[in-house]
């Protein structure tokens, strides 16, 4: 995969604006692991290799067990491996990410609302929106995943 252009260099103001939203999310009070799980699931839906690589690495760095990491995509079939709040967040992330198909129905909102306070739900939705934006930028400009860069570096096996 070859990067098409360096959008951070070309439009630093845009990168800074998105970074400001990222900073807001990190300070929102949402559990960091929950946010990373949501980011990973959104990146799976959008098929963003760059973000899949980054968020998988971050979850491993935070100590997430490989069993749980391997089942993020199939969280609904993973029983109690995911907490009630994690399942609610992942379901909400899916319906918001697939907004053109889902229309974000009332039952999805009510399910998310049962698991999150109002501000938490707004903050979670901002995080979901941000990751969808990052995915679209990374895919459009072909950001190269670290795994690919590492594989092509001298001495890589």
C-alpha cells in the first residue's frame, strides 16, 4: 500500500481540528478501553487497515486479552466476555456508523440510553463520528499501517 498524500502536512489546520475533537473525547470521562473497543469496531466496519492496526495495538498495550480482541467483530455472540456497557457501546457504534442503512432507530437509541447517561451518550457519539471521519481520511489517502511498514523495513521477517 502506497500513501497517496500526507494530509497532515498539506492541511495541518484540519488535522489540528480533528485532534481537538480527539482531545475532547480523551478528556470526556469515557473509559479509554471502551473508546478503543468502539474505535476498533468502527474501523472493522469501515475496513480501515491503518486504524485496525493502530487500535488493536493500543488495546494490546492496555492489556486487553487476545480472546477478547479476537472477538470484537463478533461481540454479540461472545456472551459475557463483553460487559453490558461495552455491548451497548458496540451496538450503538454499529448503528451510528451504518446510519445510511440503519437510520439509527428509536430502539437502538433507547438501548444505548439505558447504558449511558446523556452526556456519556453524546460523548460516545462524538467519538464514533470522529473515528468514522478518521477512517474515511485514512482510507482515502491510503495511510500505511504500522504492520505493513514494519514488514517492509530492513531485517523484517
